C-alpha cells in the first residue's frame, strides 16, 4: 500500500510517499525558518500563507522523487490534530482535494502519534511492542506506554513549557538565533556543562510529568544576576560565558528527559524505548539515551534526524496503520488544535 502523507501542523510544509508503513520513497520539507526567524518564533498567519504557496510544489516534488504518480497512490493521510488550526486547515484541504479528485481513501492522523511512528523508519528496524515512547518537541513533552502500534497510554507530560519551547526561550535570553534547539546545541560545543548548578525539576507526585519553566528562570538569574527580568536579558552579556550557559542548560534538559524516560520504561516493564519529535534531533539526547538505555538493558529506537523534526513520512506511516485496519474518514474531516483522544495519567 502506497500512502501519500501531508503535514502542515506548524511552519513546515511537508509531503511524503511511504510504502507499507516501513519504506520511505520520498520526504519533502519546505522550511519556513527564515520567514519566522526575525520574529523569534512562528507567526501563524505567515505560516498559513506559506503553506498555500508551497503545497502544489511540495506534493509534486514528493511524487517526482518517489518516481510515482497519483495513479500509483492507494491512500492519503494528513495531520488534522494537534497544531495551529489554520495551518492544519491548509494541509487537510490539500489532502481532501486529492482524495476527492482521485477517489482515494482519506485518513486523519494525530501529529503526536505520528512522531512515535517515525520510529518505524529507523535504520535498525521498527520497535517491538509494548514499548515506552518519549515525544519531545517545541509544543510537546510527553511519555507514553504503547501496548501496540495504535494504542498510546499517556504516562506523563509537561506541566508548563515543553522542552523545545524552553530551548527557544533560553536561546532568546542569550541572544542566539531562532530556532533555539540547534542554536543552543551549537553554542554548547566546547562549553562546560557543570558551569551552572541548574535544577532538575520534578513535579510532585508519583507520575512521570515534566516541568521546565523553573529551569528557564534559573538560567536567567544565574547567567545574568538575580536582579534581571526576562525582557532585560536580550542584548546583555551574561556574566558566565554563553557556551557554558548553553552547555549547562542543555545537560539539565537531557538529564531530566533521559532519567524520566528510563524510569517509565522500568515502571511499565517494557524492553524497548522509542523517541520522537524535534528535540530528538539533539545529539546529546540521542547519545545519552542510547548509551544509558543500553546499559539498563533496553533497546532504544531513534529515527534519523530528518524524521525527528516535522515531516510527512511519519504521517504516512500513521496513516498506513489506519488504512490497513480498514479505517476511513469522510470529506467532512475536521481540524483540532489539541489532541482529541486524551488518555488519563496512570
């Protein structure tokens, strides 16, 4: 089954072709980073207009790279939740148009589930189930227990800032360019990760929730002084070298993510761990989770970097599961800014 995947949940216009849920024939990403960089974050109106302009090219390019035409496509999968609702509407409209014109089955996909399913395209092979999955990005930091590829049981989530959001905010404090993840990682090279004594916050209770807002505030005070306010930092030189601040902050985030993920794996009794989302492209996180996971007896499945950030290949994989199960959505498929299949902590 050849599935055309489409994702426009935020600021990347993406299209991809995936066969049988495991073979990626093409993955096209029309990035909008330069459009949003001067604003220090994504501007929804700009993102939506760029999606409208980019989709005819992105879909045609994905077909061309895969060496196929729409006549070869067996189904269309599109992200319809969660995300910027107007951006989602553009991708869903494109998917509906193709499905209607070609009489193809259409399925909507949860963007978070798709990040988990990117692991099916990992070089070492798909994960085995049950497993634990960490989804860590600019908008989400969540841990799931997966009894099967299509079941996600929420174990914990961030109570405030997502990890990627914290990277963006700390980068802004330090005067580093958007997006913050790559900027912090680059600045941290050669820095001393022990230069700042930063907190590793753990919310109260026995769950696996995260909290990063306190870490961001600690960086502000310890890098610039106790009298600083967030709006005062950009343009100011920290009292600690930027490389040391970036390295210390990055280590604090990675420490929390790795520790909590392996605790969740132990708690659920699984033997495999999956990671996905834009922050999963961070080198230190990838290396630390792989090393510590292996030492604890877990197989850690990490997608290629290009499939960690937003892409449509992962959406095509998620769509393949639904299509293979005989599931279909109608042309009344709607968009939702938040996940609609909420699962309680437990």
